[in-house]
């Protein structure tokens, strides 16, 4: 998998090149365009977790997984203007709600209670 962020810093666009068998998961609505041979699977990753993400964290109930059957290029963009950064997850990571764009590998997405200031998404 190779990736590149274009149009930094305000209206960033994430380009991901996948080889056959590689996959990436994204927030519903983040997909902009795609080229090549790939399939899309839409999942909730657990109904109760999905409902909690949607009701408490402002996230979508659904996540899309893009699986390359042949070489593929996928473009993703955040719903709000801003920059995109790659963060390697080696422990639990708490991010602001609506900040999740995409991930690869084994990432568990849930919510965390962060007091009355708001609920934040949690990835581990």
C-alpha cells in the first residue's frame, strides 16, 4: 500500500494505491473516487458499537472497506476542510469525533466517554 496527501493543508485529499488483496476501511462519505479493480463492502462492525458511534459521537453507523482485486487507486477526503495526517497506532488513541477518515490493518473503532465536553472516538 502506498499513500499520498495532496492539496495540503486546507482541502486535503488522500490518495491510496492498493495492490491485489490489500484493503482500507473508511468513514462512510469519505470516498471521493476510485480507479482500477476493487470492491466495496459496507459494514457496521457491530450493531451496538455502530449505534453508539452514531448517536453519541456523530459518526456514521456504517464503515466502508475497499478491497483491491487488482491494482487500484482510491481517493478520500474529510467531510470538513482540514489536513490529513498518518498516525501509527501502537496503543489506544482518542481522537475528536468526526475526525476519523480511514484506516488499514486491524483497527477497532469505538467511542470513549470524555466528560460532558463531548464524546470522542476511540481507535485501538
